[in-house]
C-alpha cells in the first residue's frame, strides 16, 4: 500500500513538472494549475490560428490554378523534358506533343501519367532533317506557351 507521504511527494513532483512545462513562477498548487490552464488555452489558440493559416494557404493555392512546371535538361543527343502539375490536365498531352512537332523534336521515349496529377517525362532528339539545333530555353518557352494556350482554352470550356 502506498503511504500518504509517498502520494504527497508524487503530487509535488508532478506539480513541479507542470510548473516547469508551463513556465509558471507560481508557488502554490492552485496558482500552478491556473497557470497551466492559461497555458493550455494559449496553445489551443495557437493551434486554431495555424489551422486557419493552413486552410487559407490551401484555398489560395486552389484558386490560383498554377500552371504545370516545365523543366528541360540537355542530353548528349537531345533533351529530357519534364512537365508536372498537381492536378489532372485533360488534353494537355496532345497540346505538348503538338508543340514538340512544331519545334521539330522527335519523341524517342515518353512516360506519362494523367490520373490525379499530370506528369510527362519525354526524351527527344532533334529532327536531323531540319538541320538547325534547338536551344533548351526555346523548348521550355514553346512548351510553356502551349500550356498557357491550353489553360486559356480549357478555362473557356
């Protein structure tokens, strides 16, 4: 059986721990508990503010409707083109492939996913019949412009 003195010592130890966690300077039990209660209320308010900030950030991200991200990497004989969007983009693949065709790029290999998000990784080589070399920045601009045109036309629908 636990003695009354042992219970009192355990309670005192727990109150001191509560006092240190809540940064309380109180000395008696009641004041320590009141300070802890205030501390808990402050934490609840901070959590509520953070949740509101998160909700606001998520709402603004959904309303901004960001365009897919385009990255172009130069390879030994061609380019690796990556296009990514967090949302599905019906019809975007066709638009991008048409932009490749206009640039004279031959798609040698491609991986596409367009279920819940849109992801395209294409490895292309320049069309040797054209004779001109294409700059990576030109590809990025052409694909970005195709995406903007696609976005404008899909918003009208």
